[in-house]
């Protein structure tokens, strides 16, 4: 066995250790150098019910990895003189009439997620109606002021390309990239025809609570789309062929796609992001902390992926998954795959295969241990077997780490699993309490604030047909109103504004919600950035 063969054997073992900890049915991975794909690893199922396994040529939706494809085409149009990056998007798209309360929003602002526009119109029509609906939700920040990830911004990028080229965005991508690079297994749009030989997307069966490892999976809806923010279907080997454009400084198999200056601007980076050590280019996350890394993640309904490039080592890895995946798992798999292949190519000792920490392993369990009281609740967090157990009356529930948020845990028991358990720390870092949805508990025995009757009419469980976030829970805690999206567990305070709307989270950001349609004084609808969810009978 050669060093490279052994490297891929070990990568397969790493995948086998991580995949059961994700909410995905299968995974395909491929690694490339600047010339050719070096190998692939596949595990799990493309379609569970049929027993159809993942193959290297299995197609997956790649989500926001698509963004850099569109930005490359923008730079090509700029070079032709048909598209400017420093004029208002309203000048490029006269039909748009987008409010610009803080100044012109340019293509550069859109490409770098510094437009101040919302993440998206949350009702998923995936068409130009998104742009029209966005007129009602203007930017809340000056363009260039702050990184704020916006799928809407890249939809507008795609519309600009369509108007300048006279072609649908999927035809632009096919003509400029998919054809010249010979990507025979890649589609530039999510269509019904593209479902042939594609993996089935999966999500947790229970959409009304944060998922934990024992939640069964269910097939996710297939959502046709051709917008530039994330509508490409591809394979891990085809993504490797695309990564070679980066490894070769903008050159494809048939010549240069970008000149040296354009390539440098494509990669950037241009602006700081919300993550330490990471900056954003035009559709790329870039880190120069230690090793230089160029990457982007992607996610659609039922799919996640990652394309990560180590330009100094001249290698890249593509990971595609049919499920919600796991940020922690994808990062670990990518880092190991590139480290192992890099070592093999240099003839060095391969890194050992290490098991990922168990989901119920809590490194600071003793820091969190203790009794917590709030109202009629009296809970205890008890360190046990390298983990942490919630004890409430006769129940003892081992907690699971919620990887994307520190001090946060899933509580896998029907009596508790509709909310995440979050530790509350004081300014000195000491744990002083817990929150669990509407419940607040104190470690020091101090009384928690009484329920604020102002929010009784708002609190409840709301459901929509939007597959990106079908459900939302609204509740009062400590005198404030909160919204929590069960699919990812994110919780945000709802802060009233002067116009009967609520800021969702940081009021500086453009996320806005509103309650409506009261019956007997109880609101029946919850609108978020244009999408509407309705009060459900479910608790």
C-alpha cells in the first residue's frame, strides 16, 4: 500500500467515526492537487429507503459554495466593461428600486456581504419576487460598515448577471464554468430533471425541537431553484476540478478564466467577518492565521457541504453530505484529509486517526455542576462519566453538547427536548444560572423575574410551509420576549421598535419580525422579513 492509499484508508476511518454524530445519511469526499483528483472516500446512503449507497459520482446540492462561481462571472463581466462593482445596484437593475437609506449599495458590497441587507426574504419563492419583497426591508447599516451574511445580496448579484448577459444565471454558469471545466456531473440549477442520480436530502423527522443524535431522519423536500446564492448540484470530484481553478491562480483546463489581478480580487480577502482570523473575499472565506486557507461552506434544505483549499500545499478537499451535517465534523474531516494527503505526498508519517469526542462528553462539567432553582423548578447538573446529567425530580437525563454554541446542550428527553439548555455566566465568567426556553433558573437561589403579561398574546408555537425554517417558538423570559428556531436552536431576543416591529437579535442588523391577525387579543401570525408563520395547535 502506498502512502497515498493508506492516507485515504485513514480518511475513510475518520469519516466513519464522525458521520454517526451528524444528522446526515451519507457523505462523499475527494481530494485534489493542482493537476488531478487524488482519491475519493464515500460512506453511507444516497437514499436510505432504497438502500442506495453514496458513490463518488453521486450528486449533492452544494448550497453557498455556489457563491464564488457567480462572483467569478461578475469579474469576467467587469473586465468586459459591462458591469461595474462601484455603482448602486439600482443603477444596474433599474426595475429594483431598492431603498438605500445609508447610501448606494454596490456590487462590491453585495459580493462581500457588507450591503446591510437582510439574510433573505424568509418565504422561499427563489425568484425575482425576493428582490421586490426586499423593498419593504431596507438596509439597517451603512454599506461597508459591517459583515452581515446575505443570501439576498447574492440573488441580486445573479439578477445583475442575467440582465447584463441576457441569459438565465444557470446558463451563464454553464457557459462560463461548467462547460469549460468539463464538469459533466454538475448542474447549474436545482431542477426536477437534476434529481436523477442525485442524493436524497435528509433532515430530522421532528421539526418542532432541536435535533439530538437519536432523532430519526426524514427525506427533505426538493426545492427547484436557479438563484446565484446557492443552486448548483455537483459531485465531490467535480468540486475538486473547480478547486483546481484556485490552485492554478485562475486557470482552467482551457486557459485563464481570470487574469492575475482579477484572481487576486476574487480571493481577496476584503473584509473582516464575525469569526476570528477569517476574512471574506468575493464568495470565499479566507484565513491567514498560520496556514493560509481558502474555503466556503454550503447548505440547502437537506444538504450541506464544504470546499477547503490549502494553496501553499497545493491541495484541496471537497465534502458533500445529504443532511444537516455538523460544522465540527466537517471541519475535522477536512483538516484530517488535507493533513493526511499532504503528509503522504511529502513521504512523511501520516497523522494518527483520532476518535471525535462523544456528544455527551463535557470538558467543564464540574464548572457547571450544582443546584439551580427557578419558580417551581429545582434542577441539578451532576458530572457523571465524563459528561453532565440533568436531574429533575425522578428524571436523570445525560446532556449532549450543542457544538455551534458554547455552554449549550440538547436535553434528549421528551419532557425537555423542545428547548436547549444554556448556561448563564456573569462578567467574571462564573456560571450563575440556566435558561431553558421560557424557564430561568438561578444558582444562588435568588428569585427570577415574574412573568411579564405584556407578552402573553405573542407567546406560542408558529408554523409555516417554508422548508428553511418551518417552525418558530416565541416565549417570554425574565420580562423579555424571545424567538427560537428549533431547526438550529438559535434564540434571539425580540426588541420592540418604534414602528410596531421587533428587532430580532442585535437591533443594528436587518432582521425584523412582526405579530399580526389577533383573535380575542391573541396574535395568530408571526412575520419575519416577508415570510409568515401561523400559530399552531402544537405545544
